[in-house]
C-alpha cells in the first residue's frame, strides 16, 4: 500500500470518528422546548436560595413533598408573571408541602438580567435576598429599560434598611458572580434555553397559562409524593 493511500485511509477514519462522536454528543444532549423535556437540574445545595410553603412563610430548607426549582431571569416579562403564581402557591400550600428554589438564568438579550441578579445576591449577603427578589419583580417597570439600574437597586436597599455602602460594593462581589454563573451553567447543562423553566421533583414541566393549572401540577406531585 503506497503512502498516499495510507494517508487517505487515516484521514477517512479520523473524519468518520468525528462524525460518530458528533452524533453521540447530539443524541445525549438534553433538549427543552417550553421546559419539556429536559435533563435533570443540579441537586439543591447550600448556595441555593430556598423558600418553604406554609402560612408561616419560613425561609428554610425542608423535607418537602415537592421540590420546585425555577430557572429565571429578573428582566423576563414571563418570569415577572410567574413570580405572582409562585408567591400565591407558597401561601396556599400547607406548611412544608413545597420547597421553592430560585436560580438565575440571565438571558443574553437582557442587559439588566445580571445586574438584577447581583442586586439580590448583594441583599442576600445582608439576609434580605427574598425581600429584594420581591421588590425587583414587583417594580419591574422601574428598572428593566434603564441603561444603568444601579441607583434603583440602591434605593431598594435603602428601603430594606441595608447598609448601602456594603450593598453597592457587593454588587460586584466575585463570590456572588460565581453563584450567578454557576446557576446559568447548570441550567445550560439541563438543556434550558428559555425562562422561566420549572422543575418539579427533578422533572421539567410545561409553563401553565393560569394559576389554577400551575397549582394543579404541584398538587398532583404532592399527592404522588405522599403515596
């Protein structure tokens, strides 16, 4: 066999191996369309923000029947709408039925997605994550279209009684940045490409058009978990 033929067959085998590898990679990659189906979300960890259901509104991790994970973008209009769904759900469900985990998934088309995420992380460093989370969603129109929403977020920090100097410095905290980026990366691994995306007990669900539909899915999961 001459040298030219050897080179031909070596190149052919390399190309064939690359094609097979590419097909295997594409088949194993999770796909999400409106949240269904998708790969599994990352396990709940100590860096997650967790809120429990029940009238007491305890902001604690619990052994709940339902673990509801949301990957969200604060600047996303649909996420703003679902904020009210989730808040009502946590009020309506019995104590410890649901543990809600909020994770960041800042979309590249939203310039203020990361700054708003950093604002909640900065507030969280002073024990006010969920308070800032609520203010940011409830006052969506005040900051989403601003070139620089920092002054608005500092105003929220003042309203919450935070140390505004520390809050402002923490808006660029490297640890907080790593939390946001880790959430984003875990969402990408799970196949997410839109917000909000919800997982109920590890399985992606389709976004529901009404609160009643949303609550029905959660109640079904709670019922299945108690059997």
